[in-house]
């Protein structure tokens, strides 16, 4: 009987110690999972916004049309409840348009990425009259 009493006294607090050691690890894994899910979601939002902006930019004829691209990107980002980090970047190439959108990521885990950027490239629209074909 004495050995049972001795072993139960020796193990007292073992469960509490295990919880104190395991709980931070489990919480960190959970928060990292949530952060990566948010990164994935915002990556999709940035892709959709960049693609929509590039499609609008493919019809651009002058520099004023960049405002239309920025407005389209901002509308989509707001509709999908995200936050832009600065204005979208638009670049014209010889026969294509590229739009880059950068979004802020809420800080869930401090050492993981705080922004996500996506670029979409769309060929320029070139409409020709029937007699010019």
C-alpha cells in the first residue's frame, strides 16, 4: 500500500505540467493554420482583382484609363472584404497589359508574411473594322 501512495504523490501535477507545455504548441499550430488559410484566401482575392484590372486595362487607349483599372481593382477588393496596400501597379508591354495587386494580411502570427501580391497579364485588345481585316 505504501508504494501506491508514494507513486501517486510523485505523479501529482504531471497532467498540469503536460498541459502547460503542450498548450502553447497546440495554439501556435492552430494560429499558423488560420494565418495560412487567410493568406490563401487573400491570394485568391488578389488574383481575381489583378485579373479584373488587367481585363479593364486591355481596353486602355490612354493614361486616363489607369483610373478605370484602379477603380475596378478597388471595387473588387472592397467587395471581397480585403485591404489594398497602395495603388495597383499597371504596366503596358508591346502586346499585353500586366496588373499587380498587393493586399495587406491581418497580423495573426507576427513572423509570417504580412502581405500578398499577385500579377495578371492579359493580351491587349485590338479591334479592327471589317474592311481592315
